[in-house]
């Protein structure tokens, strides 16, 4: 099999004759090197000389020089990786430090918040003890029958149990609530309110912070609590006891204020429910924090 021989064309002046012959060589004619612009030819010559020079220098590098070069490259690489690892460790340490600071700040804020809540709760427990849980506490039927006052009765239970206090409920008042339930149909709002009051009273009896005075086996069908409550309040003040009356009934509050005008004002107090709502919330939070 006949082999073809190709000749490499290098456009250097010392090979002018070979260049002239190579131009007519069919395999290399496609390169058309000499037909390129002079600037392109000069660039190719320069790159070729540089490549040859680098090849000669690398071949001429001694073993000692190669060892020093490799050692220097290794040292540079080691320094680089030490820097990378050190920077990574510093970033992790700084991140953890910031997390600890943020956690500590959050815990301090939570601690201050809890302390403020505890102080607020203590203040309201003291208010209940000084102004509500007195010798004679009277709670009007409309308070027992109001579904919006669940928070109040929870707070009242907590305060009463905390201070080992028992609230008294007149039997006439309980009969009045029972009569409302019996005289109305189940679907009527008053019936639902009376049932709610009876349920609250039963729960308070179970938890032992309420007692019912003068209750009979059968309810008095003519029971009407307002005159009885006024009489109880006046009798207690005359006996030197402190009295607290809670009611949403404006008319009844007016009647009692008029009836108590001739008695010492420091012995009796009428409280409107909206004035103690925030205190009730504070006291109920105490139970949640202890749970």
C-alpha cells in the first residue's frame, strides 16, 4: 500500500525553498498559510516560537528546580486551604455567637415579660382580695346568667381557691334563676342563660368555693331576689362587714346606692364588670402558666 508523506510548513525565512515546494503540495494547499495576512503570519510565528521556548525551558529544568517549584506550589496551596478553613471556622464561630446573643436577648425579654405578667397578676389578686372577696360578696343574677363572663368566673375561682374564700349565694336568688328556666321554653335566650347560671353554680359547689344559704327542697315559685339582695347588703354593712356588689343592672345599682346613702361609704362598694375585665384575664393567665 502506497503511503503519502505530508510535510509541515513553517513560514520561516531560512526555509524559503521548502516553503516554495510546499505551496504546490495538494494535502497542504488547503492551509493556504502564505495567503493569510502578514499580521496573522507574524502572530502564528510568535506563538510557535513561544511554545518552542517554553518546551525547551521545561526540558531543561533540573530535578532540584522542579522540586523547589513543586514545594513552592504545595506551600501556596497549603496556605490557601488554611485560609479557607480558618475563614470558614471564623464564620461558624461568629454565627454561633450571634445566635447565642439573640437567644439570650430573647430569653431576657421573655423573662421580663413573665415577670411583668406575674406582677400584674399579683396586683389583681390583691385587688380581688381587698375589694371583691370581702366578708359579704353579692353577685347579681344577671352576672351568673351572662355567657360573656366565663373569664370572670374562672378568675373568681382562682382567687377564691388561692385565698381559701367561700362565696355565699342566697337561696332566693337560686330559686329565681330556676323559675326563669321553668317558665321559658328551651329555645328562648333566657332559658339558655338560666341553664348556664345553674351549671356555673353547680361547678362552683363541686370546686368548693361557693355555698348556698337557706335553700329548700322545692323552689319558691314567687322568688324575687332584688329586695333580698338589698336587705342582705344593708344588714352586712350595719353589722360592720365590708360589702361588694357586682351587677350589670343599672336600675338595681341605683336603688342600692340610694338605700346605702345613710351608711358608711367605706364599708360598701359597687363594681361594674367592665372595670375588672383586664384583671380577670391576668388572673386566668396565672393558671395557664402553672399548667
